[in-house]
C-alpha cells in the first residue's frame, strides 16, 4: 500500500545517495532517455510549434472540461459502455471492486496505470479476495518484489539487470539453474510465457488511459510490450481507470499529443502499440470485452482548476521532466515518498495529499529550468514549485530557524546601507576564515549546506562594491 513518506524526503534522499546499486542504475538509464529524446526532437523541425499546439489543446480542454466530460460520457454510453463518476479515491476503489464482484472475478490483469498506484487498487482488490496480476514487465517485477514504481514510464528504473534476474528467480523457483538471462529481453520472453495463462484466465482487465477522446468516447493507451492490448481484449470485462484531465476534444487533438508523447518519453516517433478502444465488443467484432467501463477519477483535480496549479493538469505523463532533473538523477523516484516523483511530482503531490505532507518536495529543485524547457506541453514547473514554497511559508510550515533566517535577511535587504555593511563584513570574515584552504567545511547557520559540500571562501570585494567601481570607471 502507498503510504506517503514525502515528509521524510531528506532522509530518503540521503539513503538513495548512499545506495551504490541505485546510483549505478540511475547513471546508466538516465542519460539514455536524454539522448534519445534529443535525437527525436532534432529529427522533427516543427517540434517547438507542436509543443505550442499541445499546450493550447490542453488549455482549451481544461477551460471547457465540464462540457467535454459530459460529451465523453454520452459517447461512451452510445457505444454500449458505462462511465462511473468518482469524486474521491474511495469512490474509485468501490467502483472497481463492484464491477469485479458483479463479474465474479477471481483474477484481474492490469496494464500499467499510475492512477491505480495512486488509488492503491492492487491492495484493495487483494484485501477483497481478488488477485491482480501486473502485465507490464517492469510492474510485474515490482509486484513480485513488493515495491512501488520509481518512475512513471519505466517503473523499475531503479533496478539493475541482476536485480531483475534475482527477483524473477526468487519468485519462480521452478526455473532451471542453467537458464540464462543475459538481458532484460530474456526475462521478458520468460515472463510472457508465464503470463499467457493469466491473460487467458482473467475475468477482468484494467488499463489506464493516456488520453480520453470526447468526440468518440474512446480511450487510448500506448505501450511497447503489447500487454495493454491483451489486457483489454481477452477478459470479459474491460475497466478503463483514468483521471479527468486525460480528456481531449477530438481524434486529431489526440494524434497531435501522441506525436509529442513518445518523442518526449522514450525518443520514439510513436510507441510500438497505440490502441484506441471504444465500447464493448460489437456483433461483428472478432474479439473484445462484453463490458466496457470507464472509472473516471477526480481525487483533487477539479480543485486545481482556476488556481496557480491548473497548468499542472496539462501533464501527459511523459517523464521528460524527471529524466532531465539533476535532483531526480541523484536520488531516484522512491525518495519523493509517494506515487509521482521528479518535478511533476513536486507540484502534483502537494495538490493531491496536501502541502503539509509534501512541503519538502517543492524544495527538491535546483531551479535550473530544464524541466520546463523539455516539457512537451510547456508546463511552468519551477514557477509552480515557487508557489508551493510561498504557501508553505504562509502556513508557517517552514522550520522556525529557517523563518528567522529569512526574516533577518528581509530586514537587512530593506535597509540598503545596513545590507551593504553586513555583506562586506560577512565576506571579509568568511574570506579570512577560509584563506588558508580556499574553502570552508563548516559555516555557522549554514550546516545544511556544508554537511554535503564545502563553501568556497569569498575573495575580493562584494558584488555591490565591484558594480559601483565599474560605474565610476564608466564600464557600465
């Protein structure tokens, strides 16, 4: 079960930095995502224009979300499906369990869905006597390891190949000792063989949705393994588990966003499988479910509309922000302590579980701006993290010592002469203290900084003094 540990981000991060296996996995995988995205973008001259189109599609949809949600429901019903409106996580869990019980389900196959992690669907089904089976290879490995995803498109991002093999062998004791798993692909082949019977035996299949199309009442999923197709076509009942912001108006809009999604996520022009589903099986269909249900989840999203955090609802879950984030690259996804890691999680998590629980996450940023520069729908992530920092301060959630330090700085900053005198004195004292080594390993009131790094000793005059001297010399 997902228990938020976001309040322990600093402790989580320290453990992550000290974990050699995790650091090896992060170093190996992170750069490959970045390189593939860069190559894909370079091969599409209109990519920047496409980002603007994607942003505008999502902004338009959010501005008229009530209209498109109603249109979507009408089209789903016309195709023979059912929409279940779920304002809260409890409502969504109850809806999924009710559908499974009515179907007499004992086994449920699942395609990768981050919202199912947010809702703890697996644990809820297990507690009620229904066995969920993850069908994405990464999610399957995590399920047998009893772990949660650390990345929204590569859930087992934090593991090395030997971790995959050890976990697979531990869960499948009938494997011959001489069975060789030289690559993850070998494990994938073995997993497909074992999962085939699960696909055939499942009574219900649950998938997420990358997009919902109001024009047709369709759900869209993208995968690279084909597990999503089997999950939604073989069982008698298909449940689409999606949040309200996944809505787009038309198929054309969806295709524009698909062109952004794969390039930003994995560097592909399109994912290997892109599947559109519209309602249950019709009389002349060769396959497909007898029942088609869409569990449409709010769980805090509508409360973000009309706020400084509305732009976060444009997110198409490509993970480009975390792939390029130096903080995520250093600590991985589990350090963030809940479902959504990286810069997008640092904005979304406080909105969903409260800034009190997630107050440290908006500070988990160097504010280098890379996340915003690579976001396919131009979400201003650093600006929204600053908004959360302001709210944290306004609600007196910031530690008292930190508030006092900021108060002292503000007092000085409003008094020009005093500020200049104080900075001259501080620069002189620190420069004198660090003169011998050129750096300081300990600085009063700055232990949080010097605990992990040295502070270079100041040299020369302060910025203000140098600026004034340059003005006098006519250099400015």
